[in-house]
């Protein structure tokens, strides 16, 4: 039996890259897995002050992103094809507290913990794709 090491991680990342944004995986099969996202003070301040940088933007609370990561209907693109980092993840999911669908970008460390990099209110194709597959009729 082979162990968990760099070779298996590399193989796993290659498979994930092949299953990238083109299919945008729905995570029902992984909903039993407890995901966690952490935010540095700097990154948390960055998402809390989006409206100061982008007209019409929504300021995001880091706690909302934990709800997104826990959403059983979330969409996960890992690695994120828009990122140069192989350990990147883009997660689209619903935050009940915010009452909207959010997109969260994070980097996964070697322990599997997500570290938030950015987040915003989801629009466009990603919102439509999320809405098409959700399991209930909550408002967007």
C-alpha cells in the first residue's frame, strides 16, 4: 500500500486540474467533508472594504465565506484556472447570513486548510450555474 506523499499529492493535483472550471464540480459527494477557511487580518480587511475600491461592490464578512465553504450545493473549481497557484480553489456558494451567493478564492495549505485570498458577490455565468443546480428555491 502506498503512503500519502509528494507523488500522490502531485497525481491528485493533476487529476483536479483536468476536472477544472470546464465542469465546475458540484460538491454533493463531498458534503460530508468538513471544510475550514481561515483569513489573515490583511485579507479579512481586504474583503471587508471592497466597496471602498469598487463602486457598487458588497463588503464581505469572513464568517460569510465559512457558510459558502459549508454549502452542500457549492461549486468548487480546484485548482482555480484563473490562478497561477496549483493549490488555489474557487468556491461558489450561498451565505444564509449575507443572503447572497458568493465567490471565494483561497489557497489550500499542506494540511488541507483553505486560506482566504478574496471574495465577492457572484454574478454572471457562475451565478447562473449555481442557480441551475441548487437543491432548493432560496433567493439569490
